[in-house]
C-alpha cells in the first residue's frame, strides 16, 4: 500500500473549494488537518479572469481512539449515496460530461483519457486526465490557461455531483498542461542560471498559483538560487534570488 500524503498544496477558485479538494486528497476530515491559506484568490465571471486561491493542508496526528468526528466538508452539495464505480466507469462518465460540455460550446474536439504521469511531481499519484484533441482548440485554453481552468472546475463539479464525492479530474487540451509544465521547468532552470551567473535578482512574468508552484518546485533544491512570490493579485510573480 502506498504511503499516505502528509501535506498537499491545492489551487482552486475559492479558498473553501481548495480546502475541500485538499481534504479529499488527504482523505481526512477538516478537523484532522491544519489549513494554511497561501493566497486568498480573486473572483471573476465564471472563473474567467479570476486569480485562484492557494492553500496548504497538513495532516494532523490521529485523534484518540473512540473520539467522534464531525462530518467532512465536501465541495459539492450532499446527494443520495450512489454505487461505487470502478475506475474505468468513472473515466467513461468523465468523458461523457466533458464531451457534452464542449459540444454545447460548439467546439469540435474529441475527449480521450490519458495518463497523468507527466503532470505530477515525484511521489504524487497521477489523477484522471481528460484530454481534448482536435484542431484550433485555443479557445478552450484562453489567456494564461484561464478558460481551461474554468472548464476543469465545471467538469470536476459535474462529475463529483454524479459520483457524490470529490473527483480531482484534470482537464487538458492537446496536452497543453504537460507542454506548459515542461516549458516552465526549462524556463526556471534557464533563469536560475542567469540569476546565479549575474548575481542579480530575476523576476518572471505574472503567473497563476499553479504555474508559480511549478517554478518553485523546479528550483526548490537548487544550490545557487532561492525563489519567492512577490506582487499582488493577477500581478503576482516568481522572483529568483541568488544565494549569498
């Protein structure tokens, strides 16, 4: 059996949604986790133009045996219990929901299921990835991936409602997330080398919490630089600082 995670960082539209997803990932109740709000986020119309909230949840020691716990907080409304579905059935349901969404948007594309190993850090468990394939699908990505984030949130909510549990499915378009992750990691290493060689601070472009996290993780063990987030709201950026 794989070891349980002790902490997770989650980005979502609101703080409460991020907390709900984090609790689901850890498999604990709210009172069993310490919650740290890293970024409170900023609202937008249907998630478009919004700044995600970012929280860190850390598992607390188990309570004494026999102690009663409160019901967990879930990010979707309570529903009648549904039969537990197998992984393949969940995948097919996710494909059905997302395909229906893009069809109603008038976008020509086909939803396929693929491995999420290229989207996780070492030790993390890959999530179910629904990838939209086709031509001219930039409309589904949007500026800085904001439309893609909104589409992912809507798909998660609809799938979770059908399953009566939170399902952290990942929505991608022509493997955009995987390509963007690789590009950001290369950028991080290149800018770290520039900062180290020049002994000057390098400030990157404004990014979402998810993308900034990729930069931070790529350089967390770097011997010559450290990273920090600076700025407010949509102008928040990663700053790469040479070690003294």
